[in-house]
C-alpha cells in the first residue's frame, strides 16, 4: 500500500461460503436442538488466558460453539510449543471427537501424535500455523487449515512498510521475531512452522536493500510482553542497533504492547517506525497515537470459528479438510476506525 491507499479485505470464497452456510444453514435449528449437539471438540487457543491474540481466537471458537451446539474445551499453552505438544498428547488420551490444534510444535513433533489421534478416530484440524505435509496426508479425514500463509504474510507486511514509509536501501531495521536465529534461545521445534513469518519479514526487507538485525523474542516476553523482560528486550536492541529507525514486531501480543514500551523508553510517536501483526484494543490505540504505523490483520476470530465448524462438518457429514487463508489485509491510520469497535469486541 502507498500512503492512504485503501486496503483490501476480500475474504476467500471459502470463508464466505462457510459463514453463510453456518448462519443461514444452521441457525434455523437454534429454536430446537442444534445441528451439532453431542460433538466434543478440544480447542488450542495458543497463548495464556487473557492474551490479546488468543482471546480473539477464543471469542471466535465460543461463537461457533454457541451457533453450532457442540461442546468446546479450551487449552491454554502460553505460546510454549513443547507444552502444546504435551497437551495435545493428553487431549488424544481423552478421546474427544475432534482436536483443533495450532501447528507451532512443527511436523517433526506433531506427525506421530496426529497419526495416533487419527488411528483412534479423532478428527484433527489446524489453525494459526500450518503444517502442509500433515494436512495433505489427512485432508480426506478432515484435517484443514485456517490461518495465514505465514511466509507470504511476513513479506506482505515488510513490503507494505517499505512502500508506505519510503524506506531506502542502506537503512537499518530490527526484526523482533520467532526462532530467527540458530543456536541458543530456540523455542520452536522445527523451521517449517512458526518461524516462516519472521523469515518472510526479513527477506522482504533485505530484498529492498535494507540491513536487518534479527532479535528473537524470548518465550517469557511472548507470554507477558508488558513485563520488565519486554521492556529490557527493546531497550537492549535499541542500544545495540542505534541506527535502526524501523522495527517489525512478529508477534501479536508484543505488537499490542509496543506502544506502551516505546513510551516507557521515552520515544515519541513516529520516532521509531513500527510494523506489527494482529489487531487488539491496545494495538488500535497505538495506531491512533502514531506508535504503530502498519499492522497485518490475520483475522484470528476466523481462526477460532472456522476450525470448530470444520470439525463439526467432518464429524457429522464427512467433509474433507478446507484451506482458508485469513491473512489478506493491512491496517493503518487511514482505516483503523472501521475496525476499532470490532477489535474492542474481540472480533477483529
């Protein structure tokens, strides 16, 4: 996007069809027994309870539960991929009808666990982080994906920032990301999964001739970005890379906290140009105040609603897995007010 050019919000046809089907095809049963009562779904929301991103995902899954009549048990993982894997194994042992799983642990870890779930007749579908090889293997058994195509979403945000803010070759930028360095600090178990978005952010900047400094977001900051550790992460990066006037924050909850972090560090709005991911009430405030310049909106509400719908459709009607790319829009101060109230209500 350039300047105040409008941003596209066109949802994929599959999303429109599924939403229309769920609203008009199923709501007529609401006065009596709902169509998917008796189906038990275990749903992974990703972060801790109260997390700015996971809360929106939860909101979408709760809406699906209320519309469809199924039961949903939520699992909270603090964005810890190892914890997710253990919790998934525990969920399989309880034999629900379906598990809606985030793919953060990666294929190497999840593949044998999903194999076991499918052998037991449990439907598994993915949200937020895709694992294409597993999805292709079990698509006929209802394993779909609802979320961004991570690498292209990272490139979309960084390329949008380059255009909007006129970043030039030779300038320096910091990418605060996930698993973007080898060696110590790695928390995700393989590079095919969550780290691809950070890599997309880096590649788009480097292709524009910008020098990129990669800084990993530690797990404790992912979990609680408003902590002293979050403040120290940014303060330390600005000290080590003082020439960087632009940053990308590849984590929704950290993006939601970056406005208050920059204020605490004595930065004025626009002094550091910020691109980030995911809307929340706090991110809306940061955009309004000028602390965040551009946000990639991956529509996490859909990542809650549609996997639950997928699980129910597969369980009752045998539908195969559906792929829905929710990461299609960029938000800035020209269109933030259109979405502000929806963000407050945990819908966008």
